[in-house]
C-alpha cells in the first residue's frame, strides 16, 4: 500500500516521474527498438531468408497497431494501472511461448498476438503521458528511455543469440517487462477523465478533422520511413562486410548518441513551438537517410545511422505532442500510437517486399521520399496550430 501512496505524491513533472511514465509506455513495444537485432537473429537463428524474417518482425508491429487501435476506444474508461499489470503478465507469457517454436508461420501468429497485447499497453501508456502537465517533454524522455535501453539491447542481443540461439531475444523482452512490472506501483497518478466524459455514448467515435488526418499521415510516413530502413541496418552492415559484433558495436554507439535527440526535447520542450523543431528534425532525417546509399564507407554508415537516430528521437515527441493537442483525455495520443505502430510495421513490410528484387537502394529512396512528404504535412499542421 505504501507504494501506491508514493505514486500519488511523486511530482509528475519531475525527471523521475518522466522516466517512470516512459518505461511503462515502452515495455509493450520494446522489441521495436531491437528490430534490426531481432530480424538478424531470425535470419541467423532460424535459417530463414531476410524477407521471411521481415514478415515475423512486421507481424509483431501490426499486432501492436491493432492493440493501439483498441486502446483508442477504451483509454477514457479503464483503470489503467490494473489493466497494464494484466497486459504485462500476458506479454511475458507469449514471449515464453515464442521461445518454444521455430516455425516462421507459427511465430508470425504468436508475435501478432504478442504485439496486440503490447500495443494495447502502449496506447494506454501514451494516453497517460498526454494527460500530464507537459506531455511534449515526457514524450522526449520516452525517446531517451527507448534509446537508452535499446542501445543496451542492440549490444546485448546479438551476443546472447550467438551463445543461446534466437530464443535469447525473447528473454531480453521478458527481462524488461518484469522490470516494468516491479516499478508500476511507483508510477505517479494522472487526472482521470470526468464522469461526463466516461459515458458509453460515442464509444466508437473519433473526432477526426482534416488537420488531425494530415498530422497522422505525417506520423505514419515518418515512422514507416525510419523503421523500414532501421530494421535492415544489420543486414546492410553484413552486405558491406561487417561481422554481427562489429555491426552491433556501431549501432549501439549510434543509439547511445541518438539519446541526445529525445534529451534535447525534454530540455527545450515547446519553447520554440513545434514548427521549427519539426523542420529541423525531419530534414536531418531525410538527408542522412539518403546518405545510407554510401554505406560501403563504414564511417558514413555510422554517421548516417547516428544522425537519423538523433532526428528520430528529436522529431517523434513533437509529432506525438501535436496529435495530443486535439483532445484533453489522451484519446488522440492513443490514436497516434495506433498510426505510429502502423508506420513502424509497414516500413519493414515494404522493405520485405522489395529487399530481394530491388535491394537496399530502392528502400532508401522510398524512405527519403516518404520523409519529405511527412515534412510538408507536419509543418503545415503545426503552422496552422500556432496561428490559431
């Protein structure tokens, strides 16, 4: 009981609170930060082709998108702490089950279910952040947490897989979820929606506007472009002659440096609005994504992965924060979580469709074009929001 008392007294605008909120919103989707390491583990551990490994990874993310969509309709009505605890237990169960199967078709089904559970928990987690005093800053801390633990995972997973097989990747997820379960009682409370908002009327209604549609499209394209390239970063490294350990070291360092993107958002918040940060962040992502064409130079491979990571961590909090401004209950933040995960899943899927026939260059070009469209849409919405 004392832990729940602590959760109600901890200042939700403190750094510690921001970290706790971020860990809860990360646990259900932690595998996204390890997407490249997971894909490579399936290729090496299961002996499947890159496209099949991409389908397994995408199934996890499409499940997450489905779960986040469900969260959009229930976040105003659930007792979040109890629901998230049950969801985390279910995540652990499905990760344990996944270690017992090596058939790709079975894994696709299992990972879709796992993703659905995780996406539901993340959708609830994002709605909680949206109801805090300064969601943009905490969304920034969310990226700091994701990159911090993601860096550790990218360094650790290939080594564990080499020693214990592909199932070690699932063990990493189980460890993170268990840790999150232990800290859950200490997460500060947020204001619940009023009783007038908690009715059954309009249960399946989403107040969609043209501006909200545009920013959701920008979020989808941004996530699809980044993840479509990032999930194949390990395979791209192999093609330029690097070993798994060398790639792991390079991408771990790149991820550690990328933490600065989310940290910068936490420091500056919306002091300069959202338009300027969005222009800077997505432009940098576009430029350095295109530079991946020259990855045969190991230095460029490292620099391009580093700066796309920084831009990713810097931009997503502002896109999520912009979505959160469209309502006050966290419902649009949960909807943004759904769209975000659709993007995260669709990028690797598109990559899987073209990686064998067209190669990496085609995927990089598609990603660059998608990022430029995302830039136009997000800046248009942000400028209109600032005028109003």
